[in-house]
């Protein structure tokens, strides 16, 4: 019965290997490495040869004794099976010998080598069946090939997603486009990106308009429209028009380089589960080797010296070898890192870059989420929304304010300049004084212009009028006389309210907003989004202090995440249990300090990332329970003689394949 099962399994292996090599070879062969193709051919050849040898009876080989010499059939049979054994197992034997020479003995290669060589030795001694030894090695190699192919497939999914590294940049020289290495393009250079090409370096569009495919970066299928003056990040694909881009970064500092670096180094930051598996394997493997040795030696001695019965060495050695095959920790050692790797890959497909599996594990335990406001929950794009109580016409008031603020790079200044609609003529401006935290006093066309908040008006003893609207209020005084105020508001992101609701639905206990903005503005934004707590008018150091307070208050294993985008958020991102940065428009300092980067700045992706992490951890725990549960049950059965080599194959290779299949589920996150 057992031999029949093995023959059926061998036929399945041959059919599967043949299908990969011939039937779907054109497609799948391109996806396999050279090493995987060679291994698949070895599996096919070994399985076919083993099936042929099993179909030949012992009597067939014994016929040779009539024509050659006594025992010729036995030697011929042994040589045939040894050839098959070395075809499928020579690399395992080589690795086991290498491990012994390097004093790194106890690994799965050593266990498989000892178990199969022992089984072969027993078969030679008893002139019995060699099937078990070769079948164990064959199915182990099938499992190894399968997990290698699965890991490769997972890596290819990430590689395809991250296939954003540009091969060249177009620089216009003497009226002709010349392709140069992106590393050779300096800051401030103008590059040309034609339809169908990747944007090689971050910059600003100085000529042309186009649609961009950003799916490789953000997971967003809708194209993004860009025009003159818009910022553009590397890694996007230009779809329609020709763009001229003035670079703002070197290639090594561009978004595409940083993303590739994050993904390539993610596996170096291990989770607690992976660390546990590594430590477990170091203790577990030598323990089972010594246990197998004890199982082979102690019972026969007890039978001889204390029970006065035959030792039955063959029975106990067979049990010890079965015990060794069962004990291989492949399912744990392979599937746990693969689960995290697939989880990181699945998150990347959705535009969420996780810097390491340890952060994926922490994210799954997040119960508190603290937000910065500007650029995180709001767009960070300030617009003039109203002009009130003005003594002169609207355009003239905006003109005075824009010219006075023309030397500043603050977002408020930029919004005034956009409302002005022209390039400010700085020759019209002199005697500029910036009063920190209050505003600016400057002389424009000989008129003293004071533009700032109510503190500036109080400082100048100018009577001002409060505004009934929520927003940033810029009061304007001309020659120390109040001329009206301009209302500037930061627009809330489209999905911010939905993102807060999604977080609460996913089990986040408290949402908090920290901002340096005025209390009135902060309270209005927090109320509109449904945020639990809000703290306003904070300096960067105050944000760190607040996060420190929350870290002291959180309970048990609950983790705190901080979400931000600016340079001033970097200290808080580093201090929180897990830092989440906005990657598209966020500052380099914030992205560097963060543990997770949202490539499209969409706060909805936070709850998605939490759901991905929790799915990944569920699968990890399922694999641990499956592997250890089956492993220890079969070890017990093997020790008492109930389990044979066939059950050992299932306990090792079968469980590994099931665990790897389960781990691959981490890649599928679209519907989460």
C-alpha cells in the first residue's frame, strides 16, 4: 500500500515537473532562475528513474547472477539506486559536509543527510528497500524547490512593483537629446522626459503638461495631471506630453533611490517572531539530533542489560532516522520570514513602504494614532478664501501683502503670491523687517505695509477687526492704518474624515491631532474629522513632550503611531513606537526618521497598512501553530514507532508546503 502511494506521488511529481518544463515552459521558464530550472530537471530525472527501478522486481536484478557472478544483481540494484540518490541529493550532502567543516553542523542539510544515509545503510545491510531513503530526499527537494520558487515569485512581485529605477536621463545639448547616467545629472539641470519614459529624478516642471502613471509608487490606478510649476517625483511614468523638468535633487537623493533602498534593506530588520524562530532553530536542531542519538542507542542497551531481550538495533536506528527526518524545522525557518516578506510586498503594492518586518509586527498592535495637521490631514496648500473689512480694493490689498511677503518661503507667503497672480517685483520692496511669530513690516512703493497676525497689530498699537471665519488671518495695515484682513485656509484632504472612521473601525482606541496652528483653526479641523483629542499652538519640542505623555499612558502591548510630513515632525516620528511619514510631498527628514512611508500621502492607507500587518501576523501565528503542532505530534509518534518514513515526509515537506502556501496569502491585500 505504501509503495503504491509513493508511486502515485512520483507520477504526480513527474507530471508537475514536465508541465513546468514543457507545457507552461514558455511562460514559467522565464520566471525561473537557472538554478531552479536545473533543480526541476533533477527532480524529473530522479522521480522517473525511481519509478522505473520500482517497476523492476528484485528477481530481475537477480537474473544477472546467472551471467556474471554471485550477488551481481544485488550490486547492480544498489548502484542504480545510489545513482538516483546522488542525482537528487548530492547538493544536500555537499552542504552538510561544508557545514561540518565550518563547525555549523546542526541544520536541515545535516539532518537530511544523516537520515537518508542511515536509511540507505539499513537497506544495504538488510538487502531491503531503498525506496524510503530516496523518496525522503526527493520529496524534500520538491519542497525546497517549491519554497524557492514561491520566494522568487514573491520577490518578483516586489521587483516588478519596484521596477522604477531609470536607466538614463535625457539632457538637451545643442538641440539634440542625449542619454546620460542619472547619477551624472546635477541639481538645477533641465532634463526632458518623453511619453512612455520614467521620470528619473525629482524636480519641478518648467515646460509642458502631461498625465503621469504613479501606480508603481502609490498603487493608485488613476493618472495624475501635471503642469508648469508642479513638483514631480522620480519613478512615475510619463504618459502623454513631453515634459522639461528642472531637477531639485541628485539621483541618489531622489524618491526612486530612497524607495529602492527601503525595499532592499527591509529584510535586514527582523521582527520578534523571526528572532524567536532563529533562536528556536539554534536550540531545537542540536536538541533533536542528540535526542535521535539517544533514541538509537539507549533503548537497545536497556533491552540488553535490564530486560534481557534482543537489542533490535535495526528497529531503533530506523526510529531515530525517522525522528531526524520529522524534526527538520523547515516549515518554521522558511515560512515565517516568507510571510513577512510577502506582507511587505503586499503593502508595497498598495503604496505603503514598510522599512522592516519588525515595524509590520509593531503596526499590528497599534491602538493610538497621533497626527500632525498640516500636510498630513490637510493638503498643506493654503489658499486665499476671503478678504474682509478692506479700505481699498481687493486686488490692491493682496498686491501689497504679496509684495511685503515676497522674500519669505512660508506657505502663507506662497499662497499670497498665488492670489496675486504675478511674479513679485522685489525692486518695489525695501526695509523688510520680519518679526518672529508675528509677521512682516516692509516698505512697498514708499508705503509702509504691516502684514501679520493680531499680535503684530497689538505690537504696532493698531486697532484691528477680528474675523468670524476659521483660518489663518493676515491683518494688513498701510502707514499704520488698518486696511483689512485676508483669510487663508488650509484645505482638508479628501479622505481624511474617512481615514479617521476607518482607523476606529480597525480597532484604534484613540486618535489625536497635534499642531502648531491656532486653537480655533485646530479645533474646527478636529471637530470636522471626528478626532478624539486636539492640542494646538505647539512647538516641535511640545509635540515630543505630548507623545511622551501618551507613551506613558498607553496600556499593555498597545503601540502608538505618529503620522507626519514635515522636518519639524522628524523628532516625534523617531520617538513614537512607529513613525508614519507622507512620502510624496513629505520632507526628506521625515521620510528618513519614519518606519513606514505612504507614497501617495493618503491617510486612508494607514488603516489599510494596519489591516495588512494584522493579516500578516495572523498567518505567521497560524504557520507557527501548524508547524509546531504537527512536528511535535509526529516526533512522539516516530519515537514510539508508530510513524514511519512516509509520515516523516509529510511532517517535514508536506507541512512546509502548506506553510509556504499559507504565507503567500500575505501578498493578496487588494480587498482588505
